[in-house]
């Protein structure tokens, strides 16, 4: 009996060390053909960004979308979750890239706000903001192949800096890791 309890505790605690990225839905690369116009779409589900510290979470998450009917561009989708305690209905304004010293800036598109409800337990309203920036696909190659990339996401609340050149910290996988997979899949369709 004691051996069974010890074994269950060891397995349970060992499972607690599993990185967040191993949970379903993070960084998945999905390919589908539109039934409307037969165009092929590649989507990367939301991923986390690196702050420079594995233990400091960033609010902004990335996902991506590419469509074969407009192969020269892809959309970097920005997502942030907020609450009435913090960034309730934050507006994305612009994304700036510092790629080996070269600066690129893209304005965010229309923001979409979602109210995810009120939690009586937390006594807070939870919200979600989404927007996207349309980026030339050739720029994605520059961003992913550069040695030093930093991204600044400018919002109505200020800005958030992302250390993008880290794909895998050994503990977690970040947006660059999944965008490399996304690009690899898109490249097979071009």
C-alpha cells in the first residue's frame, strides 16, 4: 500500500513539471482547404512569448494565419487576456521588430473585444482582445533567420517587449519555435 501511494505521488508530482506547451492547443499547425474557394490556409494556434525570464509571463500571445490566395503576406495575430483588475479591453496599436538592428513596424488592424464573463470567486470580469498585423512573408524569413530579434507590442496600456530570438529555453517553447514550424509548413505549399 505504501509503495502504491509513493508511486502515485511520484507520478503526480513528476507530471507537475510538464511544460505548459505540452498541453493540447498550444502552437498547433493546422492546414485546411476552404470549401468556399478551395484556397489552402495554414494556421498556428496561440503561443507564448519569452520575456527574458522563464518565470515572468507576458500578456501578449501570438498566433498566425497564411492563405495560399495571398501568398506574399501572413497575419500575425495578437491576443491578450485581461481582467477588471488589470488590462480590461486593452487596444493593440502597433508591433515593432528590431531584427539585427533593422527596424520594421506594422500597425495593428481592427481590435476585437470579447467579454468572457464575471467570476464571483475572483470578483473580476475577464476579457480578451485580438488584433492582427499583416506582414510580408519575406519579412518572416528575416525575422526567423536573424540572430538578434526583439519585438515591441504597443498597446493602449503602454508596451510589452518580447525577446524573440529564444525558441526553446529548455524549459518552455516560445513563439519562434512554433513560427519556424508554421513557416516550414507554408513553404511546402508555395
